[in-house]
C-alpha cells in the first residue's frame, strides 16, 4: 500500500478545558489506524485570540505524546 499523508487542523479559542481531551482522542484514533496503514501526518493547532492557556496546553500534550510533526500557532488580536 502507498504511503498516505494528511494534516489534521484544529481551530481553538479559549479551549483550555477541552484541548487536551480533543488531542488525546485524535491520538487514540491515529494509533488504531497505524496498525493497518502506513502514513505520515502533521497536526496543526490554530489558537485564535485566546485569553487562556489553550496554546500552552496543546504544546505540552503534543510534545508529551511524541508527535514529531506539529505546529501550534497563536494569533492575538491587537488593538489599534
């Protein structure tokens, strides 16, 4: 079977109470799929105007689960 590549994009805003569970649920499904398929994937979490620790929690969970290809982008709205 050919290698499959895909990206999982997760938009988040003020989700510090949910982002850990969301990411762990994704990992659980990826592990199940890895038993049957060979693939490469990346996870991108786009944190938009959060005032909580969503981005820090996402970074920690991704790092602690040995995800090699991930990015966490944080956008803050700047007042002009």
